[in-house]
């Protein structure tokens, strides 16, 4: 992984207001494509003027007394209010490799009003774990909607109890490690709309994985999605996949919202 190149490509593709990255490592020298560098810091350096928010599911001892971490990153040039880091379920999966997973949530002051951007990276090997993680993501959306509907307390105006907004409007994105026909994705449809299907009805999802450098017997497919909550569906202007870049083994997905 070349974080500087990824940052350059991302800015050239879309000039984004908010970027969501998954599989961001720090201190993992043995990880393929990494030499142990702090990829979150290097990606952040490629976006001057953006605030950076990192959440890691994996946090283990690293070299020379340090820590090795692996997770998700949100970069935003729009103002960011509350940031939440949610551990996702990690039920035992005997005989299968797996790792702890997280969902990173940031409340963004967007031009059309505050909204939550949530990014995640679900388990690849275990369908049971993915199902539990999808269920938790739906719970988080219900929890946020309840917060948005509740009358805030006036007892504290500042400090950790300050009643900062947590809107129901949300964008959920990431590597879900599921193909479009996976029934688990349909579970999200009870709460979220697939932004690709809103913007491009009837058009199959463009592949986002294995588009370049696929091995024998491997075919490209989509596993990276952007979903929007009900209140944002009418604002989806376009969703696109950049098939050209080879800066990552996944293709970037770009969402454009109307104000």
C-alpha cells in the first residue's frame, strides 16, 4: 500500500469533502504491502486541511514495545462534531481466521444539514460474524434515530454531557465483503437504501474488487457499497466507481449528494 499515491488518486478522482478508508494499518510490518508505517498518518498528510478520525478493531503488541493497529479512517474538510467508535460483534468462528471489527461514525456539518457518516469493514471469512455485524449496524441506526427524536437535556451545556446533535440522516459505507446478491445485504434495505440502485436503477453494481490483478479463477465483483438513510435518498445525485485506478486492490466508490 502506498498511502501517498492513494491520497493523490482520491483527490484527483473526486476532490472529496469526506473520505472513508478501510484496512488502514499502523505498526504491522509483516502485513503484505506494508513496512510497519503509520498509514493513517500518511493518508492524513495527503489531505491538507482535513481533520482525521481513526478507529481500530485490532490493537495488539507491536515491535519495540509499540502497538500494531488495523481499522478504518475518516478524513473530512467539513466540520466534524461528535465522533463515535463502535466495536462490532465478534462471535467465535472455530477453524476460521477472523479479527475484531469496528464501525467509525462522524457527525458532519454538511451543506444540506448535519448527517452521520459511518464507515466499516466486515468480516470476510465468517458469514455468521457478518450477520451479527449487520444486525449491529442496524441497531446503531435505530439508536441514532432515537437520539435525534429525543428532547435534549438542558442540565449541561458543556463537557461530556453536552447534548450534541446525533442526526438520523446517515451515510453507511465500506467494504462489506458481500456480493450484491447476498441475502444479508437485503437486511439493510429495511432501514437503508443502496445509493447505487437509487442513482442507477436497473444497472448492475460495477465491480469494486479483483478488477485488476485477479488470479486464476478469480472474477471481479462488487463488495464495497454506499447506503443512505431514508431522509437522504432524494438527495443522491450520482454514485460511480472508478475502474481505472490501481492504487488499491479495491476500486473507489464516489457518492455525490444534492444540497
